């Protein structure tokens, strides 16, 4: 049981880990133009005037005069130039800042993606390195760049943000919301203070609509409140501060074994959704829980599963009583509202046991209590079906208690001449405490009653009878009986607490051992077998682990190993994988299965499912085993994800090394062949001028084809190395197609080239040399695969948001399923003798050159006439006749 007056170890360690690191402050805005950079520079200037050493790491002014004016008084660290595809890009010089070692660095646009070749791919990773060095950082970010909100923002703005920062960055930072009303931001936009006037109209009609800005503003305020609330809870837990600190609502629902508890869970979910608050479901495990029937355990497990499916964090808390457990749970969660059900009990039941709701309302403090009606009064809890041993203990317990009382009686008879009669009564407290502590409350009460009778019979005159001659001795008997009852109750309570603590310790030890077993696994096969073996041992169940495959769930590990699954079990496993929910016996889906399947969920989706089954036909698990199972599944998912990532990283390293060696080989071979080929072609040209012949023409054509092949090898090496120099300039597509058709006239002998480009096609911003290479390879490919005598068509079309340039031939087309594969390096289409003349590099070069220019290329089959169709798509941002479009997000 967690003590709310004690420091939370995890929160304390998280705060201790921040010692020596710099502090991060984020200026969070709802949209561009709200003044984040301006506020950051203003705050930095105030720190500078206060005597703090402040430098500007990087600031993007976007041409705004007010922002540029604030830079005048700051020391700006020069940017580092990075060469990317022929362009010089300025990036933050993190090494210069570390060498300068200021107290505070101002770093704008936290979500920025660094140019290739930088130390870190993202700017927020640069910021983390500065923080690790003990440098404070101020930075800016818009709410649409927060990773968890990416999809939500895209759903109503219709703009997909490509640059994001993880939520963990916001959780570790101090957040200042920079906010202005939507009308004021729209007015700033119209005045040209956010974007250039040509882009204002487009921005107002798309991203900067009032509805979008209002929604983004609300999201920014809510996300900042969530981050502040999480930091506040971490602080109060680390310093053991009392109180709920209700800056935001937090809901807690108490669930039990009754069927109406599911209604409580649904009500708590509705309340949490209405308040947009986090919520959790808790079951208080008391000594009474041990007496649950199988039906009650199954009902409790269903309720816990329902709460988990609805998004609650679930927990089972051991406590001596329900009220005490709820008080600790509320204090630990800092809950502001609690949802609890009031069961209809007979008056004598509440008189005997008290009312949980009434006690909770009196003792819970300043927490709002929502009381919902519970189960039907006509159907009180059934206990008759329980074995008597569960309520009264074992008969041997009472035998041992009686023997111990007999021993105390014998000892008292021996000491009667030495000690007073009043002290003899104290001897009987020993068997009472022993019976209560060892065998429970009822055995303790039995020992107390039997002790009072023995004391009366053997020691109070007249001895040998139950008659009491002296009235004072009646008081002694009553005091002895009362002390025995109270002592037995206290001893029984201590025993119950010890049992709960022992159960919690066993669970923690089981989790620690499970974690050690998973960490020791060296391969995925060992890990899967370890997961099955440990879960089977800890929960006393049979286990199987299945992974997804093309043929459905594949059995990869099992304990015992001879287990095999039928079709119904495989269907349940597949459903669990597809829906990320439990399926099978004990769940709400495919209950005919003998197995219960739980998905192993990670941030990358479901990696597999774990199946559990008992030897008997009952429910797979008891309710008290559900929390342990959930913890085991979480650890197994993390370990499985870690193992999968390690294998992927190893594969990626091998692929990178292989590609590096291949690129080096291609570059070396190409350069070594280029010089002799150039000499051969020059000599052949001289020979043809002196003595023309068909043989020399053939040699010359083959030498030029080999030279083109070597050029393709060099181009491919440059593509894979990312070393393509770009010289972007306005290009006429008709001229580009005409030039490519002229240079491939020998490859297109027997084929008429038809150019179908409409006259209204505008100029585009591309590298004309790279586009020329793309068209040459596409036309050469069409010349090889087209049927003899058929034309090759080059078609250009204007779409609403792009220009497409397609090369069509009349030939065998592209095999089904090979539309993407044809662009792979050294891939040639099989099934045609025309493929033997190709090298498998032409289309790969087309794809590499196109992507380097910001274009895309695709392959498909043309229906009428039938043949292959290769299309280069030029996006709207590269079309000169349109106004420049800036990615507002």
C-alpha cells in the first residue's frame, strides 16, 4: 500500500535526474504568427539585461521587421553551412554553442528537420544535447507539431504536418502559451505581418480560417494544462505534499464483483469524456476478496477488462478495508472526483458492517463523490454456496487453539501458588493472540470464549463448576473475554495486512524475476519461450505465443511444447491481432475457444498474441491474477518490441554497409571503364571518317551503348550516395521531350515518337539535365519493350494540383504486382526476350533523379491500346505559372 505522506520514489528519481541538466522552456502557439519568436526574444532580452549570459542559437524571422529588430541586442552564433544536393543550407552550429557554453540559448522552431549530414536528424535532439550539457534553452513550437495531436489537426485543417516533436519533450519543459484571439491573428495576416501578400488569400481560405484557429487555440491551452498538471503531480508526489491540487479534473471509479459495477465504469467514462479528464478504475482487494466465488471473480475480471477497453488505467490495490483503500487510492492519484455505487443492503447488514458510501463521504475530504445505485435489493449477495471452511477455517485450527488453552491451564495450575489469580488470566491472552494471528478472527473469538470458560472452571471458586461465587470475579471473566475479543480482532487485522503485503511482495518479486528472464534472452526464439515459460509458471496456466504471418497466426512457442491449436483458437488469435483486444474464453468474443488470447501491444502495433488456458474447463484466470497478467503482458510487449528493434537495427546496419560497398564498387568500376571507353569511341570516330564500314558502325554503336551503361552506373552511385548536384531553372517540358527524343533516335528505330503536350502547359522548376536523363531512360525502355512498328507516345497533362508527363508504349505491359518493383536496382521484367538487352538500372535512375528534384514517378498498364505507362508527376509547388505555395504547417 502506497503511503501518500511518503515521497514517491519514481517521481523523486525523475526530479533527481534533472539535477545538472539545463532547463527547457517552450513558447507554445496555436498557429504561425501568434508571436512565439517575438516573445522568446523579448524574454531572452530581459534575461540578458538581468545579467544572464544569453546567445541566439538560431532564430527564423521570416522577414518580420518587429522580430528582426529584437535580434539587434543579442549575440548570434553563426550558423553552420551544410551542402545538400548543390545547395548551401544554414543549420544551428551546436558545437559552437557547446564551446561558447552560455547560460541560455535561444533556439527557434523546435520541430525543424536538420539537413542531411547533421549530427542529429531533428532540432529537438540538438536541444536535448544542449540540456545535457547544462545549458538552459528557450524554444518555440506550434501545437500542430506535437506528435500525439498530428492526426487530430490534420482531420480538420486538411494539412498533414511532416515535422513533429514527441510529447515527452513537452512533459519535461516549462510551457508558456503565446496566444492571441483568432480575429486579431487574421487581421495580422491581412496586414502582411505573417506571410507575404500573395500568400495571404490562400492562407485565409485554408489553414487560417476562424474555425481552425479556434480549435487550434483550444488544443494549445488544453495540452499546456495537461503538461503543467503532470509536472505538478510529479512535484507533489516527489515532495509528499498533501492535497489533491485540483488544477485539472481527475476521475477515479471504484469497482467490485457485482454486475452493476459495469454501469459505474460506463458512467465514469461519460464523466471523463465530458470533463476531458484522465480517469482510472480501481478494485480494493480486502480479506473478503479471498471468499469470492468463481462467478464473482469472472464478473470482476469482465469489469476490469471493460474499464481497460474504455481507456482507463486499472489497478487492484490491497488494503485492510474498502474505505481505507479508496482513501489511499484517491490520495495517490490526486483524484478530484470519485464514482462509487451504493448497493441496497438490509438495515441489519449496514448496522453490522457499516456503509462504505457513508464512511467514504465523511472521510474522503474535498473530493466530489458521485453515488450511483447498485445492485437490486431483491438479490442480495449470495454466500450460501461457499464451503464452510472458507468462513470458519479448518477444524484443525480449533483443535490447536484448544490444545494451547489446555497448556496454559496446566501452566496456571502449576503457578497458582506462586502468582496472583489476576495474573493467571493474562496467560490466556497468549492462545487468543496465537489463534487470531495464525487462524483468523473466528478462531480467535473461539479461543477467547474457551479461555474465559477454562479460567472460570479451573481457577475461580468454587473450582470445577461454572458457578461464580464472588461477583468481582464476574468482572474478571468479562474483562478477559472483552480483551480476548479485542486482541483477536487486532491480531486478525494484522494478519490480514500481512497477507496482503505478502501477496504484493510476491507479485513484485514475480515481476522482477520475469524482467530478469526477458533481459537474459539473447534471441527472439529464446525470448518467446521465456515469456511462455514464465507466464505459465507464475499463473499456473498453459501458454502459447503466436506471431502474424501470411497464412494467419503462426505458433512460435508453447508451454507445454506439445500444445497445438484448432481453427477456432486460430480465429480467436487472429481477431485479437486485428482488433487489439482480448478474445476467447473469458472475453466477450469467440468464447467457444478453450484459450484466452491477449495481444502484445506496442507503439508499432500488435506484434503477436499470448494465449492462456487452464487444464479444467473454468475461466482462464482468477480476478486477483488479472493485474499480474496485465503487468506481465506490458513487460513482454516492451521486451518483444526491444528485440524486434534490435534485429531491425542490425539488418539496417548490414544493408547500409552493403549499399556502401556496392556504391564504392560501382563508382570505382565506372571510373576505371570511363577512360578506356572514351579513347575507344574517339578512335572509332577517326576510323569511320577515314574508312567507313558497317563493322565500324556496329563497334561504334556497341561502344556507345557500353558508355551509356557506365554512365548509368555512375549516376546510380551518385543517387545512392545522395550526391546529385541540382541546378534548378525554368524548363519547358515540350523542349525537354524533344531533346530526349532526338538523343534516343537510335534506340527508337522503327517507332514513331508522338508528343502530345497541350500548349497551355506552363514552365516548371526542375534540373533540366536530370529531367533529360529521366526522359532518355524512359524512352529507351519504351523502345526496347514496345512491339515493332508501334508508336511511343509522350503525353503531358495539367491537373488541378500537378502536371503529369507520361511515356506510353504498346507492348507486353507490366506484370501484375510489379508496378513498384520495376524501379528497384538491377530489376528486369522476366518473361520477355526483350528484357535481356536491359541492365536493370534505367528505371532505378529515373526514380532516383525524380525524387532528387522533388518529383514522383509511377508505373501502370495502359488499357487502350494495351502497354506500359510510366508517369512523372510534377507537384504544384514546382509550377511557375502558379503563385508560390508555402507549407503553412
